[in-house]
């Protein structure tokens, strides 16, 4: 089996779902922080303190967005699918609202934020998003997620229905032939007799 069932899982350690979510978090952090470091260095050299601070602001916003989202996924990795979806959407909505408020505050007070280099913020945001996602996808590709979770068990109700149909066929073949003639064939066309 590729996933651990509640009765076979070791209760001392985290589940496989938590381990996978943590690997995605750590991989994303490595990619995001690497891209942030490169942006901060480049804009620190080219734009001085203004470029350095602006790149750090943009990178920090993206890292906040992704880290909070992935921490929510780690915290609820063992929850059911509906719970996980609800919590993820609530977390995403909250993070988008916070970033939206930051943008509104910046737009309304643009003169007070003259020290921000918007080009550095933009490039840092794009670079950190790309760095996070690229490494996260590479980590995800290496996760061992099986296709089948448990052994196959035939549904008993379907087998019983099929058995009863085959018994009826052997008992009354004339009734089955009459029923087949009474049903219209699907390949006879649309019924348009021109």
C-alpha cells in the first residue's frame, strides 16, 4: 500500500500527508528565498538602498503569501478533502484581502511612499513567485504518490444484480428475445423518413 491507513500508521510520527506537505513547503522556501536573495543583491547594487528595500518588500510579500498558504496545508494535511478545500480557500481569501489592502494603502498614499522603486518590487515579486513554483514543482515530481490506495474489493451488490440477470436469461430466453425486438435500435437513424 502506498498510503498509510489509520490502523497501520505509526502514531508517534507525522502522517505521509504531513511529510509531503512539509517537503513542498521546504522546497518552495528554498526556491523563493534563493530568488529573493538574487533580487535583493541585484537591486541593492543597481538601485542602492531604495532598490534593496523595494526588492525586499516585494519578495517579503510573496514569501508571506506562500508560506502562510503552505503552513495551512501542513496543518490540515490529514483532514478530509472538503475540510482541506474550505480551509485552503479561506486562507487564500484572507491572504488576497491583506495584499489587496496593502496595494490600496500604497495607491492612496503614493507620495508618502516615494522611497519605493516599483520596478524593483515588480521584478522581485515575479522572480520569487517563479522561484517558489519551479522548485515546488520539482519537489512534487519527486514525491512518491501512488495511484492505488488500497486493494480492490468487488462490490457485492453489483455482482448480485449481474448474477440475477444471467439467471433470468437462462430461465426465459424467449422473453428476452421479445424484449429485444420491442426496444428500438439505436443505429436506426433519427426517425426522419424522407
